[in-house]
């Protein structure tokens, strides 16, 4: 981006060169001047926003230097222990989950307002505490209490800060946090050690799927170093032959037929065997490997579809998950179309599963991307529907054909009236908009019976079939003896 001085120079140059120009060239010059003026205004806005962002959030201090943070915490500990030497203390590191996506899809102004609201909740209602913003979306809290039990209760109170939605510009937004916790003792001069231990606990929390609160223990020392090694191994896996696809069928309830297969990636490590996605997908997202990984999944799914078609054995649509990072690429639609065409399959053989959060930023651009894909014949479904952003306005604008009810609602529909009501409402919404509705995570017969009563179109889950390899699926389809069987929820897959 040009500097403000550069843009000012361009404007002044245009003014000078307009003298003696023809009317036509003056018109061109006027357009250039207008564009440059807009750029200058944008730069001023960015400078103002950056200046605003550099100010500490209300009730907090902002310290990014680890040395300064060490001195700051030591001073705070000395002061509070001087007033009450018997206080117990604990250190918390909080990292807002997927905050980068919020900035990307909702805008930086929205993200800044959200940070302010989070800081407000962290600073209100807690006495004897220190709150520091240690990164754009990371906070440190130093909590004090009279005894360990009271201290544990205060940690629980911090977790509850994220239980309620944050209201911004008339819209509710839920945000979760990964939290690393460790004890800190002033008399042992272990502030530096405590900061490192809280970092390790936070890494463990994020590795376990985020939205977790993990207390430090010595067993985390090994995994923290193994994580770097695992990233290297994953990079090798993508470009060697260690990844495989499993397929989980969807069943149309009205006909009893399989109509679609969701492609789910597995890592077949030469030493550790099959590694499930929840052990490496978060790492791929954090490291940027999700882009080549996502491309590999789509290419392999298309090739498998082509192989099945050529063999004349399986003719189901294949659904592929798309990450937010993939969707935000400027040439996303062209990439998808090129990969499908290179594989030699029809675009209507492929469905893209996209989360709500991926499509909520820049509506005009999102509509253009989805329109381009749909005009080619690619189907679009909204994955994990119901847990993302609360606005439903996009449903009537976006060319989508399917809603996938998140498994968190389906899980307890037989025992929780609220989950049942939400599930029923989503199904009715789908009916009214002429959209197919898929219930994810169906594991019990009681769930299936309720979904039949509520006229759900399609189900997916362990009750029907777990994800299986391509050869296993071929055997399953050839025998056509697909039975509904219960599986323990602990085996539930990421989809």
C-alpha cells in the first residue's frame, strides 16, 4: 500500500498536469484524483484505526514484551502479597478461538468491539486480579484468593465469561477461549517459569480442540516439542503418500437410499498408524498447511469419484469440507472448478460443505463466488448450521441447497426439549426454503425416530455407518446390506 506522502504527491501531480490538458484528459485526471483521494482517506482511516488499536483496552494494560511482562507481574505480586502475604495466586493465559476469522469475516471494527467487550467482562466482577492484553487476541490474568478452593472457583468464573453471547451492532456473537492455567509462587521467584508453563498449558488446550481450560502438568513438556516435529511430519504426509480418505454415507429417509458420501481425511503415519483428524486438523489450520491439505482432499475425492464411475460401481455425490482459509482465497472458485475438470468428473458430482462463519464476510463477494460454483453445477451446503452467526438473512441470498444440523443439537434431541425445538425449527426452515436438511451425528435409534417424525430429509452418523475406507465402502454398497447399528458417541467423527 502507498504511504500517505506518496498519495499526496500523486494528487498534487494530477492537479499540476491537468493544466493545458484536453477536456477528455481532464476527465481522466479527475477520475485519478478522486481515486487517489479515496486512497488517502482509506490510509487516514487505517492510521486512525491502528492508533486506536494501539491503546490498551479499558481496565487492562497492554504489554507485548515478555521481559516487561515479567517485571510487571513481579511488581503486582509484590504489592498484593505485601498487603496480604497468605494469598494464593494462579496465572491464566486466554486466547480467543478463531478470532482471526472474526476479523476476516466480520471486519476489524467488529473484532475491536468484541475485544473491548471481552476485556470488560474479564475486569468486572473480579477483585484482586491483574488483567493484561499480551497479544491482539490474548489476555493474561493473575488471580488471587484466600485458599486453593476459592481460587479454583474464580477460574471457573473466568470460563463462564464466555457462556453468554456478546452483542455488537444488534447482532449476537458467541466466542470461546482456550485457557492455560498454572500456579505461581512469588517466594520461589518463578514468574518466568509460570509464564512458560501457562504457555504450554494453553498450547495443550488448543491442541485438544480449543474451548478448553487446561492446567499445566509436567506431561505437557514433551508434547510441546513434539508439536514442531508433528508439523514437519504433516508437511511430509501431504506431499508423500500418507493421507487417505474415508467416506461416511448420508441416507435419505424417505427412500432408504444412500445419496451422498462425505469425504473425511485420515493420516496413515508409517510409525504411529492411523491418526484421527482432531489430532492434526487444528495443527494444519494454525500452521497454514490447511490450504495444501484441503486441495489434496478435493483432488483425491474427485479422482476416487472418477475411478468409481469408470468401474460402474458407485454413483453417489461426494461432499468435501472447505476451510475458512480456503474460501477466502481470491481465486477459490476457479481453483475448485479447475480441480474438478482436471479429474474428468461432472461438477454436480461434488458438494462443498462450508461453515456459516466462512461466508458471512463481504456478502457481495460471497454471493459471486457461490453463484459461479453453482452455475457450473457444484452443490453448496452449510455445515454445522445453528452454532455460528445468528443472522439468517443470508439464506435467502446465497445459492445453497442443503443445511447440515450440527451434531451438538442432534445429540440430545431425545432428552433435551431445547435441542429438540432447535432441531425442529431448522428442519421447518429448510422445508420452507426448499432446502435439503441433514442431521449430523445420529447415533441412536431414539434420535432416528424423532428425526423421522420431524420430517428430516437425510441423516448421517454412526447409527448408519462410521466413516469407512474406499474398499470397505465398495463392499458395503455391493452387498447393499446397510443396517442401522448403534455406536458409542466417543467414536464420533469430525465432519
